[in-house]
C-alpha cells in the first residue's frame, strides 16, 4: 500500500533471501551503491536459519531506503510476491540474493523505461562461475545457443526501440531470468509468481506471461547483472537429477496455456517447443528412480505436437527430432537405455536389472521380471512398467 503524500521512489528493488549469508553482503553492496539514488530496497528474509536476518537488519539501520521483511519460509515465489506487494516504487526490479549488479544497472533501465513508456525493460547478463575443480573463474555475457550455433546475443541482436515478443520470438528461449528486467509496477502486480517450492524452472510461467502481456518492451543492450552459477554448494541451486526436475514439465504446460491465452502461439510455436525440449533433456539426466515417470509426463506435454501440423522443427536437430518421435511412440525402454547419460556398462547393467532382478536382505526384497516389479522395505524402485511396493 502506498502511503498518501509519500514521495514515490523511481525504482523498488525486491530481494528474496534465504540462507545465502556468504553472498549477501556483496549483493546488498551492489544495490546500495547504485548510481540511481532514488530507489527503495525491499529485503525479504524468507525464514533464513543462518546470519541473513542479522545482515538485513544491520543494513536497514544504516540506510533509510531499506525495508526489512522477516517471514517464515514460504519459498522464493512467495517472497517475491510479498516484496512486490510492499514495494512503493514506480518501477520494480528483482535481484537474487546470491548475485550482484553493475553500479548503473537501474539508472540505465529506468532511463529506458521512462523514455519509451515501457511495460518492461530487459538487459543481457553475465554468467559468473567461480574457480571449481581445477577450472578458472569466469564472468562472461550469456548468449543463447543451440546445437553449436548462437541464436541470440541480446547485446547485439535485440530489436531497436519498442517491440512486442513476436518481434523477437527467441526471447521465449533466451534464459528467462526475471531478475534482468525492470517492470512497471502496475504491470507486474497483475502477474504473481506461483509458488512451487523446490521445483526447477518455476519462473517459466511468470516470464511467459510477462512476455505475452507486455505491449511495450525495450532492451538495454549491455550486460548489467551477474548471475552466480555454481555447483551443488550454492544455497539456492537445485539438482537436475532428482524429483524436482519433474515439476519443470508442469511449468512448461502452464506456459503453453499462457501463450495460447494471449493468442501468441502461432508466432511463438517454434521457440516455445525449443525451450520445452529442455524437459526431454532432463529425461536423460534425471535419476533412474524418476526416469520413467518423467518420460510419461513429458510425453503428455509433447502430445500437443501431434495436433500441430504447422510445426517445422526450425531449431531442433534431427537427433532431437528422433528423440521426440520415439517419446511420442512410447518407446520408453529404448529412450531410457540408449539415450541415457550413462556408460555402456551401466546401461547394460540397468537393462539386465530391468529384465530380471532378485535381491533379498532381511525383511527387504525386490523381485523384477520383464519390467514387472514387487518390492518391500529399503530398496529404491528401479524403472519398471509396473511397480508394486508392499
């Protein structure tokens, strides 16, 4: 709620925070030091159990522009929604609490928004990878690539001036990165984040609606945001091998509904399905315990392609097309064992266990023959056509 007669900040910066104490000061330092001084900084502590709460309160006592919110853990989507609801600025920006931004980021984005009366302003970003496992530290601009070809370098290829998503459809494939946008406040408040705690790709429906709803978009062709991309040690990282990845199928299903709702499917079909192909890639890498269920869910999504005789596989390679065709043909066994990211030995071993496997230990056991499985106790279910746990 905006208090009557209170001066409205040019930009409110919303930061969801949860257990990222080792990165938080760098993030806050980059926001507090923005060349655009007329900003509000909304820090949402989402039930942190480390020292994030103390750091937030420390900064709030030193800078009157900071609003500190402490809440029980509700997930990043919930934190974004609460922060946006509390924000009072004319425009709203989002920053992840383990990232940092260039000193003039919001000055440039705000200037472009005002000049063009934009709903949203987008900027490219850097991917930061620390030195890990013998690799050197990198901090390089992100470019959309597919099958060895760069499809979109936003710093060079973005439309000039005001445009809609159909003028640059590859934005539907470009990393969605909701934190590299500046949103007009009354625009973004109409598009809430849907919380799906722990899930991968949970920002897909949000950004899809931003892109489809925006009548006036602008790009500032300069990387301004540093996205920290680390291994499993990073506080907010999610594994691409466990059950959380299956939720990505639901998110892409929701995105498809959004694109159709706004009448954008005809213009965005090729780009949408290229991005949705990530679900097929996850089928290859997900843990064997979840692989078959992931294939079932992904096939249900891709059945939409059977209804679309205008889809031309514009960006998808022949091998990727073949993968999709086998998925639609329910050739699950072949997909699991021939397209799995495992060694040949591991594939043969898994195939043997799929056909026949008997293991007994105390009161725990697993019996499997020709894909039919019955198990009890501690044994994790292996891929099967039918699994019964007693």
